[in-house]
C-alpha cells in the first residue's frame, strides 16, 4: 500500500519539474550574463582590477600546483599541447 495518494505524487512530480526548469533558466541567465561581461571586457581591451586579481590568483595557484605535482603538471601540459595541435 502506498503512503501517498496518486494525485499528491503527481503534483509533487510537477513541482519538481517546474523547480528544475526554473533552476536551469536561472543558470542559463547567469551564464548569459557572464558571457556578456566577458565579451564586453574583451571589446574594451583592458583588464579591470578585479580581473587582474583573479588572473594573479590563478597564476599563483598554477605555480603551486606545478611545484606540488610536477609529473601530473607535465602530463597535463602535454595533453593540452596535443589538443591544441588538433585544433581543439
């Protein structure tokens, strides 16, 4: 015997579908906003202070990663070079 009536399960299922659609729509909207910001930044041709901080942080983390895992960093570098040669 099922604890929840069929109608209740149906409504819950519809709610989950609507919630997932709203979440996906929010994600797509945020992605579109991020893409627009990136495009605007590229058109301006200069980096904001915030972007420079992000780049510096990423560069520092990359250096730390390479120092901590030199063999893995070498493999990743070769993999990326191979993909670049393939045009990917």
